[in-house]
C-alpha cells in the first residue's frame, strides 16, 4: 500500500524537517501502515482548507474534500461543471499559492515515497 513508485514529485515549498514533523504528528500513535494512512487522512481533513481551486488536465476544478476509495487510497473529491470526479491525492497538483494546510498533502507525499 505505501511503497508504490510515483512520478517525480512537485518541488515543495516546505522544508523537509517541517514535513517530517508533520509525518510524526500524523503517525505517532499508529501501529501499522493502515493506521498511519488513517492518521494522514484525519490530519489532512482537519487542517486543509476546503474548497480550493486546482487545475487538472488544463481545466479548473474545485476540490471539495477527501475520502478513502475502494482501493484504500486517499482521493480528492473534485467538481467541474456539476461533474464530480475523484483524483488520487498524490496526483493532485497544488495551486499557487497553495491552500491553507497544503503542507499536510506534501507530508503525506513524502511519507508515501520514503
């Protein structure tokens, strides 16, 4: 679940030490990878300011929230012209400037790629 190879991540605006601190905060009480991912889900849901705009495939979407899909990955709930879609959170490009709390997404990306 955790060690899937990903495409080269976007450059982050947060220091690695800050992201590592967030990883620790999200996973401190977890016993396994599944609980660690749940810790990230909870932290992202709590700290990330929704909704926000992002660009997917050249089109603007609104990101309404996150959920865990049937394959147990965290996905972003997006809407464009009343059409809803989910996008793996790891693949969601962050807007510039990023929404408040976006460092939690970057910490999650770092955790997955460790």
